C-alpha cells in the first residue's frame, strides 16, 4: 500500500475529527448555561424546535452552521450567525426552516445573520 495514501488518510481523518468537534461546539449556540436557562423556562432551543417541526424519519441537513465563525469576538461570538437553518421535510414536503437562536445574544441579529 502507498505510504502517501496512508498519510493523507490519517491527515483527513484528523481534519474530519476537528470539524466534528467544531460543529459540536457550534451546536451549543450561546453555551450550555443559556440552553439550561431556556429549558428551565420550558422552552426549546432553535435546533430542538426545528427538529420537532420536521418529519421525524426524513432526512434533513443544516446549512450555514459555520456562518459567523470567528466573527464578533468582542460581543462573545456569533455561532451560526445567530440563526439555525435546516432543509428538511414537513408532512412530506421539502422546506427550509429558519429559527433565531435565543442562546446567542437573545436571538439578536448581526450583520452576518
């Protein structure tokens, strides 16, 4: 087997692992404390609301998860541009669903949003 192939495969696996970790952090939006506060108020996060709305067994994909990445550090960051956008199905019809993420600056809009 080609040694360069193995190096490339290892490198790509590492990059994929880093990307998955970064996505997991983005999915926390404004952080675990803000998510806990929403839950304590009986509310769902933006991602939970969207998943609740979309057909359970149908495929869906989130787009724009890394929007705002590295931006607005002076304001505490802006994960996903402060909104969650998913393409999925509702009652069998394909839809795009957008929800403000209340855990990110109480759902405020940034220019990148």
